[in-house]
């Protein structure tokens, strides 16, 4: 799964009907410190994430395995809110 | 999902029969301001998008989860028309 | 879908039996003018394409949605032969 | 499959319920010597791997084919612990 | 499918039980001359390939469509042994 930071949100009135009721967040891939390094992507939120949260993103068909995203035309889902990351014996990120 | 801008269209007379009745649009991945940054790709339209629109693209098997694209040999679908994007507390894109 | 140009062909006598009867073409991703820009890949042909043709490629599980490729171990299929591409109001490619 | 080195771990209290009971490891893609070269990603462990181990990662829908990850919203799984790698006739990695 | 050259092999004693009986080869993506250009990856062999062979690799869910790899947690399979490649009217690779 990608480590990503939530940086914003997207609004789309006209969309496939299977997207109704989903929350679209803008995320950017992040490093082990939770700092955004990637380009903006849009993912469906399933864990009530907000701007600034560091999260995990599942992509592709795996993005449709949550109860909220099943059978929907979405290829990226936020399926976990990270509390902390430890790399090489160091806590590189901790949710404040 | 990728943020993309619709930049044109494609015509293909000879194609897999499962593609009949689909509209092929040329899109380019875009930044949070909706400005195209990526190379041209072709996606199936499901939201009546037009040139200049900023849209979301679902890729891979997820592209086959709309009623229009089910079981078709397509790996990219436009499944939402963006009204606006907000990043870091700023409205970076608004549909004009 | 990727825009690609057919640049050649591949021969493989020893292969998974599910590949029997398929035509293997070498393609390179192309720009909106149909000029090859990418590295050589191999795709299954379903539209009787030939060298020089500009085509669309569906990848991943979507490559198995044509009647010819169903259940086969292939991840790239040529599913449309492009007649033309229009980008930013200009015809950038037209089949000659 | 990607060759990767386990470099750490991730903790996530709030997550999709289908992730309960899984162990989240931080991995980085590695070269044939097992030296990390890629960015940090998070994968589900199925082989009791630990920091420093060199492993194989299966991605996408294939990540859901282990008994532990079936139907879960995960797109990367550690499904093998490497003992050794041989490239061009040389043992490039051996588990110590 | 990717064009790749087999450059070595991998040994993994501890692995998901669904991997038992599979042969793990190290491959590198190759150009149309069969020369390796990419980083080392691991793929399941289904065509009795050996070091030096130039092969085709199917990735993702397509890697699970051979009788040998069905339902296994693998995302890359060698499903054809290339005899030759022809690009722009020239034989760029021929198996020796």
C-alpha cells in the first residue's frame, strides 16, 4: 500500500451513480516521515480521514474490497489511518 | 483516481465489437489546478464530458465497474466531472 | 488505453497452451501524432493490425475481455485501430 | 514479484475492519544484492518476516490470493522470504 | 507483455504454501535485441526457461491464467519463450 498524506478534497456533482455517497479526498504519496512527495491523486475515504492525516492507500481492484467501495468504479481507497511508522529502528512518523 | 483534463477525441472504426457505442476521449493527467501535465491517453466517457473538462479517471479493472463499461476491454474510464479541487486550504480548481 | 504504434512482431513456439492461435505484435507507446515514444512491448492482436498502424492497447485484466483473449495469460491487447486523433482542436493523427 | 527489503513497520488503529489481525510492514524495493533502492511501501506479512529480511512482494489482485489476505483491501503482500538470489552465475544475496 | 531476459534464479524455503512446486526465476526487462535494461524482478516459470533466454512476462491478474499459476499469489509469469523479434523490418533478436 502507498503511504500518503491527505491534502484536500474534490467535489463532483456529475458522476457515475455508483459514486453517490462517497467522499473524495485529494492525497499525495508521502515518504516515511509523512511528508508529501507525489502528485495529487483522488481516493475514496473509508476511515473518516481529514486534511493532514497520513494514511494507507490500496489501489486497483483491491480498492473495491471494502464494504463501502464494493463494485464501485474506483481504483484508490484510504483503508487505514496511520498512527506511526518505524523505519530502521527510528520512529519516522507519529500522528500528532 | 487520476485527475485529468479532456483534450480531444479519438475515432476508431475497426475495434472489438464490445467497444461499439462507446465515446473515446483523449485525456492528459493534470495537476491540482487542472493543467495537463501527462501524456495523451484514451478513456471511455460515461459522464458526457467535453474538451476542457477536468475529470477523474478510474483505471484497470475498476474501469469496468460502470454500467456502460461492464465486461468491455477497456482500462480507463471517465467516471466523474470535477466541479472543484481544494488543496492545502486553497481552491486550486473550479469549473468555469 | 494507451495510444501505440505497431512496429513489428514476435515469434514464440514454446508458450503456454492458452496462447495458441494468437498473433503477437510488437508495439511502442506513441504520442498524439502516432509517433512511437515508448519501449517495445508485446500485445495480442484482435483487429488484424499491421506494422505502422496506430492502435489502442488495453492492459491488465481488461486485456482479457475480448472474445479472443478471454481467460488467457495476456496483459496487453490491441482492441482498436485508430482512424484519427484530435487534440486541442487539431487533427494530430489521421490514418493514411 | 518485486524483490524488497523489510525496513520497518506501521501501526494503524483506525482501519477497514477487514484489516484486523494483519501485520503491516514497511518495505523498500531492493536490488539483486538485497540493498534497498526504492521508496517505502507498506505490505501485509504472511511469512513472519522481520526487519532486514529480503522478501518477495506480490502486488495488485495477486496480493489477495493468500489465505490470510483473501478478500481484504490490500494490494501488496509478502509471500516469500528469500534464502538466496543468483544472477549471471553469481550468488548476489544469501540470507545470513 | 514485457520482453525480458532470464538472468538468474531465486530460492525461498519459507513461502506461502500456494507457491510450493513453482520455479522462481530472476528476469530483467529487455529491449528488442533481448539485452537487459531493467531492474531484477522475480517471475514464475511455466515454459522451462533458463538463464539467457528471452521471454515474455504477463503481469498482474493475467499472471494467474496459466494452469500452473491459477489462484496463486503471484503477479508475474513467464508464459512464452521468444524465438525471434522483428522490429521495423529488421530481425532484432533470434534465439541462438
